[in-house]
């Protein structure tokens, strides 16, 4: 049985942050912002498969010929996630 979700959290994003959030959400194939944010916040331990997925996403981004500033920001975010995941795995 799923617990009732009765707590509401309001978060403000800048336009740039919101754009990055939407790009990440679409990249992962998440059906909604709420599901994406909930999974990222509450299920952070994603292991070595996440490292492979992140490396793949970085490669895809780098293969795009016309890389916009927004895509470079997205790439920087992915590399940051990769770094954090590598540190978690190294500590294990």
C-alpha cells in the first residue's frame, strides 16, 4: 500500500535551473517533474550502473555538433553527478 502524500514542498527555480531540470527529466524519460524530483531526492544510491549511464549521456552530449550554452551547462551537471557517484563507489 502506498503512503498518502499530504506534505507539500514549494521550491522556486530560476529560468536556467528550470530549463536544466526539464532537460534532465526528459533525458531520463521521467513522466513528470514530481516523479523525477522525488526519485532523485529519495533514491540517491544508484550505484555503478549510474556511472555507466552518466558516461553515456556525457558522450552523447559531446557528440552533438552544435553545443549550446544550455547543453554545456547540462554536461557540467552530468559530470558533477558522475564525480559524486565515483566518490560514493570509491568509499564503499
